C-alpha cells in the first residue's frame, strides 16, 4: 500500500542517510549527539527552516548546509535542534545553596571592593540567570553599588533575544516565590516583565560551548544545567576541564539533575551538594567541603 500523500507545505521526514548527515553536523558543530529514531524530532524542528528557505526536501537542505554559503544556516540548524526547557528556580536546592553558602562570602568580598562574576551557560530564555539575579538582590539591598555581573549565554540567538526582552507569560512566572515576584515583576498584558535591579545584573550573549570562549576573566559561579547530557563522553570531559580552568579558586559549578562529574574525572572539583561542585583554594583540604 502506498503511503498517504503529504499535505501542502509538508515534507517527508529525513531518511536514514540524511539523518546521519544531520547528526554529524550537529555533533561537529555543538558536540550534541542524536541517535537513530530521531527523524520525527528532526522533522518537527527543521520543517520551518525548509519552508523559510523555499526548499522541498532534506536532500536540498543538506546540499545547502555543506556549502560555504550555508554557514549561517548551519547555525540556525543548531539552534533549531537545541532543546530549550527551563523555568524559574528550577532545581531549587541550588538556589538554597546559593543563598546560604555560596553568595554571602562573595557579597562580603564585593562590599570590600572586589568583583563577582557569574556565568549561566546554556541559559535558554533567561529564567535561570534571572533566578540567580533575584536571589542576589534579595540578599543585598546595596546590589546596585556592587561590582557583580551575570553573563547569560546560549547557542540559540532567539533564546538570548527573549532573555533580553525579559518578558514571560503568566504560567512561566508561577514558580517564582511570591515575595520575589511582587518585588521584581511588572505586569505586562497577559504576562510579566523582569524589572531592575535584577534585570540589569544580566548580560546576554550568543555562545556555542563547543567553540572558542571569548571571555577573558574567570568566574566565581558557573551554572550549566541539563546541557552536557546532550554531549558525548569526550565532549563532556572537555567541558568539565574547561569549566574548571574558567573558575576562580573557591569557585562553584552547578550541573543539572541528570549530570555528574565522573568519579575518574581528572579534576580538582569536589562534590559540595546535589550536583554542586566546589574548586578548593590552593592548599585547602576537601574534607570541609562535603556538606549535603
């Protein structure tokens, strides 16, 4: 029996060979792995790109991607195939650790004239860095005079644009604690927008974690949650070491609920909570860092 005809504007899913090429380009470009059986997912996410380009099949699309003229489209493909699932105060235990253990000494350092730098890597549409910003502001009424900045990066320019806009629908804001929502949200039509001082702490930039990082300084805190699970083992190990090299001594790394630094990882980072890791100061023992 012949398959039913496709509706106008629809495309046949990529075949096995086409899916293999897409998987290769995704892995080469972003370290992300997609397995067999993902044709429907690829179809659902890339069909819009084919329509925008006026292409009728994946063979033509892949031919474009393999040409120098397709460099911009390869970036759009990576963005389309990146998973963007997040919400405010996701994995709240991390924010409790921030509030009770991590931020107080950093705020003391900032009040003494030092600077504090925080990185939300794979920030999606901004809920994670803004959650960090709200905790900071809640702890420090003098935040405006302190040298504290949050860098929020994502591979998808559409997500970073949404983060800069800082506008979220009502359902997205339901996980913000009531006291913080009252202080940091202004109602805007059927949604709400983050307001200062929390919003002004965050700077959004487009960044592929698999490529060169342009940042010159080091960070005191890095959040990279539910991102590395899409990388293969080699890419994950590379990422852990790059994060360690980018942390200040005494810095913190927070991973997602399905991510762990492997026991055999050649890293100085030590467990300091649920999917939370700490880089000891030189000469500092690790026994005092094992809290839960």
